[in-house]
C-alpha cells in the first residue's frame, strides 16, 4: 500500500493585501490535478465513518473515489443523488467538526482528507462542464405544499418535494431567495451566483417562488390552509432575531446588529450608496463583538467597505471562540486585531448621538459554564476606553416567530423555537412541519438542510396516508 501524504493538498487563495478590499471569493479552489491528488489520500473505507458525520448522508467515499479515478461526471452525479447544494456546502459547512473530524486518517500526525474542498471542487466542475440534468418529474402529484422561508432548510425541502412531483410554492419574506445564505454570508465566502443557480433549478422543477410575502402579516398559516388550499406546510424561517448586549449606550447611532449590518451590505449593497437605495455608516474604526462565524463575516466585511482598523472583541479566549479556524486565519491575514478576554460594559456617544467609543473590562476565565466553556469573570479595576466609530453586535440570534404568531396549535419551547419531532419534523399541528434554526436555534447550514430533507420525506408519507384515508372514506 503506498504511503499516504501526511498533509492535505493546499489550495489556491487570493493574497491578503488584495482580498481585504475586495468581495471576490477568497478561496480559488482545486485544479483537477490537485483534486485528484487529494482524493488519492482517501482509504475508501469499507465502512466510511466520515459519512456518519454528515447530517445529510453525502456518499463521501463514492464521490471521492470517482474523483481519484478521474471520472468527474460520475462523481458529480453521485454527489447530486443526495446533496442538492454541494457548491454551497463545500464553502460554508464546518467539515472540520463533522465529516473530516471522524476521517479514518485524521490524527495528530496526519491531516484528514479535505472532504469539503473536494465537495466544492466537484460542484464547481459540474457547473462549468456539465449541462443541467434537472427536469420536472413526468408524474405530478395533486397535493400542494407551501414552504415558508427560503433558507437552507426550506430550499432543500422544496427541492426534494418537487422531485417527488408535488406542487411546491416557496413563500419568502425578503425580496431574494436564500435566507441566511443571501443576507448573512458575504460574497467573499459564498458568491451569490450559486444561489441564483439553485433558484433556477427549483423553477425548472416547477417550484413557484414568491418573494416579499411575510407569513404572519401578508398571509397567515391558517389562510395558507383554508383560503389557498395547501395540503401541508413546512416552516423554515430560521433564527433572524438579533441578541443584544443590553448595556448603556447601545441605542447610539452607528451601532448595528450583525444581522442588520450584513443584510444591508450583502443583500442591499448599502456600501455602494447612492447607487443603491440603502445607506450604511462606513466606519474607520470598527469593533465587532463576538467570535463566531457571523462575527468573522462582519469584521472582514467592514474592511472591504472601507474600515481602516477592524477589531474583534470577545469576552473569552481564542480557545473558546466558535468560529471556523479557516475563517479566523483569514481574518488574521487580512489585518483584523483580536482583543481576547475583553467585555464591553457601555458605549459612549458624541453630541450628535453617534458612537465614539466603548468602555470595556478585562476578563479572566473561571470554571466551565453550561456551554462547557470556562466562564469569563471580570477583573476588578481593569476598565479602559476604546475609540470606535462603528460597532457590530454579533453574539447570537433567536428564532423568528412572526410566521407562527397568528397560528393556533403550533407548540414552542421557552426559547421561542418550534417544537418538532427530530425524526420527522412534525409539529403539534397536523399538516405543519418545521426544521432548521426555527427548531434548533442558530446552527449550521448543513443541519438545516438535513432537517429539510427529513421533513420532505415525512410530508410525502403524511400526504400519502391522507390520500389513502380519503379514498377509503369515498369507497365506504
């Protein structure tokens, strides 16, 4: 057996000094030769444990083997049998904590197979070299299904149901499809053309997409059933309600939630005002509070819209941050300054009501809290002032409950999340299913996709059983 290289094949990236002012994608991906070399590091295990680490069950061993054999069309088709969003997953999924974490060659001395990079490679190769094989099924089911929310969960559920022949309508509150993929993740990580391609595929499958429809305002869940005649509903409205620090001065101008900041720039191109209608403050010293993926997206975006200096402020240490390591390294390379063990306690404003600074305290780590991470404890007398002219709060989000606020019979928990059966996605109301962040709280794209796929299968079973009962009643 040939010796497996210890290190994964490196891939191409734009230079930091070039990319820190550009929204062009940072990672340029593998060449076919690089992809094949990386795929040949795989053991092609008889029992591929990497697939157990994937929430949607991507056939990793099979598509990696086909890349190694040079059969790229077959690799693309094998991937597509399971994953409807491979180009997206290959870019934004935390493979290092899922499939790659359990890779059989992963050890302290050997790096795991670069599964995510290979997934992105084969998806991009397919887009460039293979004509679309998406066609609407010949047999159409009579039942109609409404998908509330066009994020990863809703799009996956819609795709699977459309392939099964159901009449599917997506109802999206924003003016573009994609949910967090469109408003939350910047172009330098996820080019928006990928979402446009997905939208086109859905329409080719016969899915109707209605944007600017706010379920709970424009139309209610009850009306979708009773007035519009839908047979089942999937709710995938995500977790788009921002969490704030609740400290003095947080209502000053120039302070944004990460959701608002990223939405204004990613979706509404606010940094190009007045070419686009939505303005935004482009600060010179921007502080982002938090150290998750959204915080990294926000702070790296601030550089691209004109900040001279950009900071991450985090009350814990580097070891406790939740951001992907790759995004953290990219931020460091681009010049982001990290202030660990630092907690803002109040914002300071000028006479015009704009933020001009924030008072912070140094922290130290104590015993672990409920999250398993060591609890940050204030250091007495450590207060100091940091000058900033823009601040972005990126410490988490809560579920968006507007869609269910006018609906009866849909149970929620103490956090406002919809209670749904994890095995089926079924809620407490008949015919209503849910999945993604509206059920779990803020999580990952791939987990939301897995929930959408689970719900699609459950909806098919539900509609088939309902049809059988009708037939039985008609024949009685």
